[in-house]
């Protein structure tokens, strides 16, 4: 867009004629790859006394020139020096492109103005450097190191990212502009993305990014793919890592080929394999994982239009701690009172039942057109196919059969239009349509956990930013979403009647089949969402951001339809057809200071959620297998408040101190305010980084992370009859584990430089002191400690 | 950054902008509604998915006790036709045990959600090495039990057993089926470990 406007400007510029030796040569210095503006470039007219530097906007001008031919040399600290021949016979303007050195390319692509909308809310970044350092990790694990983020996990392999304690369908994950649809309603469903495909990750911690969705009342995690330069080049990277805990490793390789004409192609592959992980004192049996990813993009990137086809496939085979598979309350009692997991086997790479096999495939088409008259239009279509197989411990001929086999197909289209309107810093509007088809394979021989359903979504949105004076910018966003869901569900007749559904929803009843009844639940929701914010740039270094976001989320299939035993949690879960949408009202205030030595960000927030859907124990159910605790979904008005704080202090360029603290409190509204379940405990991280040329640019980072005990939790304990002792025993499923302190050490060492490429060796020691601890947000905390010390060695090379 | 460009943009009139914009917006919305129409048009002729044959559910446990002397039969039965559904199992005991007697016991496990019912005890027997029944007395019941079957390794399974009574007593007898217990074990539930597949308590009177 900028480029186009600049060309128009050139045209206007050339209309005015100039006199001899009073000519002006002006222009803009841009980065060749992403059009970002380069300041502090030195522009010299060779063999003359004329020289100047480009300003913050990349602009420069040289006056009082005589007509003639000149050689121009442009030098920039991070770029190859380039010379241009120019002929000046009138006032002339030019856009001059420089190419970054490759090793700087990553940085530049990132800094290339990534945050043009959503300016009134804190957007946290993980840049390429951080990503490359930890690309062996899963998305949930990686982002949990950011302020205000944590993870809900089931063991070491299944990790869901949580923002301010909210997770699952309350978070929208966007990867390469595709909103990920991979059954995030489940508490033990990890997002199926490979962080190696991301070039940077942005996290927005409220519902304000309405261009993506209106129901992300927790926030957004946006994985941005690599931007591909328009020039003849081929480049790539390889990363190999191996680690002691799990005795495995990962390999990633990526290759990009692009041409001057705009055509490009990229191919990426990742392979991960780990065996059983171990806690400090014992093996965590059956926690291995195998994962592989294949991703490819091919496209054309022209000045005013572009087209891209992409396909990626992520496959994960994840073991679930063997000792976490239980058969009812009496097993739970024994497991909870055992200091060690009840099943500890020797190390193996084999992944046995219980386990998950999830394949997620995305095929997408993206295109854009831009022009000076209508602005920019983006069109997207994507098709996603998610197959989830969950294997349980079974008997007889069913032993090798999956207990859950769900296929979720999603078609999405999106059309966005961003015109340039005078007086607005941006305007973006668009609509999206989605179709879901969920099919549960009946051959599992297990009653469907999630019924077959079809779902249709339609959304329209508009976002705008408007500068107010010199220092303020106001933002507004509106969105309207319509959703329709039609399911076929076999209910237990007893539950259908117990819940009074026969009186409430007689129109859903299709056929009575003895103990079960076939029903046809159909629901529609219309949800408005909105956001308004203000960005106040006090001066160059200080910023205050204020944002109010209103979001609405429909109940997900699990919250509506759940009915039956959830094996991995050893409890019976019951949904409710009467649920209405959750409404979240979030206010966040941020103060940011970005100085040369000191960087500071303080972000308090307050979030009221009406009809928040929570899952909590409501009783005990007798079955032939013994007693199970019943957990029912319920709606309650709640509020969450907290603060995220991060600080970076550069004592000198070699020694940097980082500090990060997050606190969140969640209660049900009302005087007695019952605390919400699974709220992340407070966490403080301190780190020192030392990097010096004296040590060959070696980088050493020592990190201390302290997590407090969660002292505020609802009491969800229950009593169960233990036949062996003929007593009623308390089953304590609510008391959180204690506080813990972990030390991590990282050493990075640049190895050699091959042409424009760079190789780096990195050693990371996690849980350096081999501390035994349990994490409140890991559902395996009842049965086993977290993993112990891990030494990881990685080798990265880019070319 | 945009001030310069914005000035430039003023040369393009708002009118021009909106003419082309409105057209594309209208086209866009047209597509959206066409899409919605297609979605809703093709959805109502759906046929319901088949009901799942629940292959693994154990709905019914029947313990048959035969008095060695008199041949008299007593049946202990627990039936839970909706499996994990909200209905509790129905527990029936056909009569009281006689003092100073020995009973031969056999256990039948059925899945009555399918017709004809599946004999789950056959699967348990076939995988005897991975299963074991445990008999736990409570509340003052005074009887003794002994396994009378073995798996492929010579360890008890517990689908067949003998039960001996002495003096009159009253209490509960709990049948617990464990999947993948430690075998051999000390005969106690805590010593065996594994997962509970069945846990049913019957009120028993010896008179």
C-alpha cells in the first residue's frame, strides 16, 4: 500500500518543473523484503560533497542539485551497501530498496510494522529468536513462559495454552491466518500446531481482536508465518535437538525459494520423538510422544495482488501417564494416597494405551488485491480436517480399537476489506462464514462422547482506528456472529427425564429406544461483540493503553451435550442444553515504557463474565464399576482480575536483567465469592542474561521461576465407600499442591558463519536442581510429579 | 507515518472510494448469504447416525451359589442397564445362606445393552491372566472364600470359587473385578492394584 501511494506521489512530484542547480532529489529507503522503512541510512552522492541520513520514516532529501548523472551510494548498518545510477533533470523522488544481511532478516521481518491494528491493547510477542531456541516445545509449553499465560496440561505432552486462566474454546488460535478448529473444547486436547511453522507469535490477552473472532473471551494466540521476500533467493534453516529427559529429540528443516517475479514456494518438515519422561525419583510410564509435521506453501506475491496455496498436516501420537487411568472412586482413593504413581515401568519408547492419535490437516487459499482506489481486499478459504483417536485400556476383541474416533471437518471463507479513509489510521471490515461437520464413528463400541452435529457460523465485523491529536489514537471494533448447531444425540432416557428435558425440549425428541432416546437438539445464537480503546503516546518512550472489550461465546458441544464417563478424568461429566452464551466484559489498562536501558510493562485488568460455564462436582453416581464422581457444567456470573508485569533492565549492553510477574484472581460474583477452579497461581520469573564479544558472542541466561501455591480454590472433595476397609474415605481432589522454585540455565554459542548463514549451538538445562514438584494446572498432579532435570542440546543453522 | 499518505489520499474523492467499495461490499454480502443458504438448504435431510452398540459395558453381574449338600441355589444379581447413565444398579439377593455349609460359586458377566446379551465372563476367562475377582467381607459377615479356577499362569481368576459358612452372621460381600492387577498377589485389593472394572456389594445374611 505504502509503495503504491509513494509511486502516486512520485507522479504528482514530477509535474512540477525545477530550475538549474535548484533541483531536489528525495526519496524513501525501504527494506526490500517487507517494505519496512529504514532510518539512519547514509545516502551519499559519489564524488560530490552531498550526503544525508534517512529519518525515522525512511525519508531523505538532497537539495540544490544540478541536472546530470549521479552515482548514489546507500549504506545501512544492517544492510549490504548498494549503489544506484540516477539521472536528474528535474525534482526527483525515488524509492530505494536495501537488502538486509540474512541473519538480520528474521529480525527485520518481525519488526516490519507487525501491529497496525489492535493498538489499544497489549500485544505480546515471541520473536523468531525465542521461537528458534525453544522450537522443540509445544505451543502450550512455549507461550506459558509469557506474562499472564499459563498452561492447562495432562502430563508432559498434552498442553493447552491459557490466558489469565481461560483456555480451550475461550481462546482463538490463528495459524497462518487460519483459525484453528481442532476440537479445543476438550480439557485434554492440545492444539495441533507446530510452532516451527511460525515466524513470530502474538498474544492478545482480551477479546479485542475482532477481525479473527468474537468469542475469544480469553484472548488470541496468533502464529504468523514467515514473510517471503520478492527476489531470487533460496534460504532455509535446520534445527536438531536432543535431550536427556525422554531420551529423544526433534529435527526441523525448512526451505524457501523465491523469485524476483514474485513466485515462491516453501517446504517445512518437523519430526519429534520422545520416550517416557521421568520425574526426579521415578519414570513417568507411558508419557512418550511422536509427532510429525509437513507444511508447504506456494504462491505469487505481486505488488498489487497475491495468491497463496498452502497445505499442512500435523500428526501427534501422545501417551497418557499409565497411572492416571483409573476405574472409579476407590481407585482414585488409592492413587491419591500413594506418594508415587501406582504403575512405574522401565523406560520405553513405546507409546501404549491410554494414548491419543490426532491428525490435523489444513488446506487453504489466500489472495489479496490492493489499489489506491479501493484499498486492500483479502479473500481466504480454508478446509480443515481433524481426526481424533483416543485409545483406552480395553478388554477382549476391542483391545486395539479406539474408544473415541471423531472427525471434524471445517470449511471457512473470509473476505476482508481495508480501504484507506482520510482521517482514519485504519479501517478494516469483513465477513466470515464457516461450516462444521462432526462425525463420531459408531464402530468404537463406546457411547459417543460428542454427538454428531453440523454447525454454521456467519460473522461480520468492522474495525477502525482514528488519530486524535498528536498523541492519541482511538480504536473501535464491532462484530456480529450468528451460529446454528444441529445435533443428533442419543441420551440416556433417565438423564433426559431427570434434567426435565422431556418437558423443556419435547420438540427435540425423535425416537424412544428403551434406556436411550434419540434426540435432535437445534440451537441458534446471535452474539454481538465490541471493543473500544485508546492509545496514548505520552512521549517517545512512554505509552498508556486502555481497552474495553465485550465478547460473547456460545456454549461448545462438550458443555451442551456431555453425558457420560470421561475416562481420563475418572468422572462422569454432564452438560446442559439450557445454556446461553457467555458474555465477557473486559477492561485492561497498560503502561509501557521503552527506554534504552529500561523496558517496563504493567498491565492490570478486570474481567466480568456473565453466565461463565464452569465444570464442578455435583454428586456421586453408582455404577456397576463402583462409584464415580459426577461433574456437571453450570453457569455462574464471575469476575477475574489480575496484573501482568514485565521489566527488562540493561545494566550495560552485555548484562540484561529480566523480571516477570503474573497474578490472577477469579471468583463467582456475590458476597461470599467462591474462588474459581483451576486459576493459575501467582508466578515470578527473574532472569539474568550475559552476552559478550569477549566470549565469542556466547550468551548465558540463568532463570529462576517461583510459583506460589494456589491458596484460593473451591472445595470439590467427596467421600467414597472403600469396600476393603468398609469405611467412607475423603477423596481430596481439590487441595492444590505446594509452591515450587525452578532454576533453568541456557548457554548459546555461535559456531561458525557460512556466507550469510549462521550456526548456533545451544545448551539448555531445565529444572537444573532436579526439584520434585507438582503443578496445580496439570491434571496428572494427583498421580505423579512433574518431570525432573532435563539437559537439551540443540544445533541451529540457517543458510 | 501515514500523515503524508493521507494528504495524498485527499486527492481521491470519498465519493469515488465509496462507489467501488459499496459494490464490492454488496458482492461480498451476496456471496455470504448464498453460502448461508447452501448450508441451511442441504442440512435438513440428514439421517440420524446409528446407535452405538456398546461392546464393553458390563450391565449385569450374576453370582450363582449352589449349596453342596442340598443343591439349593442362591442368586446375587446386580443389573445396571444404562451403564454409566444416571440410574443406579438394581441389587437383588434371592435368599439367605445356611450355616455350616459349603457353596460352589460361579460368576456371570453380561452386557445386556445388546441383544442377545454378550457374555463378558468369557472374555474375562480368555484374558484370565489380566483379570482377577476379589471377595471382600464387611459389617460382621463371617464366611470364607476360596478360588477354584486358574489362569494360564496358574494364578486365580475368581470366576469360580467356593464359599463356606460357619455360624450365623450378617454383613456385606463385595465382588471386585480388577483389570491388569499384580499377579500373583497377596489376595488383598490394595496389594493387587490394577483398575476396577466392577465393584458390587451385596447384603448377605447367614442363618
